[in-house]
C-alpha cells in the first residue's frame, strides 16, 4: 500500500471519501438527537458495525458482490446474523 502524498490529493477524491462515510455520522455527533453517542466507544462501535455491514453484507450495484468478496476477504455473502455473531463484545 502506498502512502498518500499531499500533491497527489485531488478535491474530488477527498469529497468522495467524505461522502462514503456513514450517513448517520453527523447525527451521532449532535447532542439534540436520540442517536447521540455519549461515549467514544459507542461511536466507534457504531461506525465499525456500519463499515462491516457495508463491506461484508451489502451487495454493491457496480460490483454485483460485496467489497469483501471482491478483495478475497470473504468467500460467501454474509447475512446479518453471521455478522453479529462475529462481533466482539467489549
């Protein structure tokens, strides 16, 4: 994996990376909602669960498989029960 250099960053890449994040993240950081994370651990767990679902459970339209299957990290489509069974409880 190559390191990112400041001169290789493009505005479109930064915007795409920002938009690829969980859509609920701004609401998790706002105190006036019921989805607010009081503890940093809860916010980290929520984000980790979102990205695990995104990469292992959700079939992507352009790939027609999950990103984990495309990267050879998984050999089958995970269901939500399998994902939750692998979650480590702290």
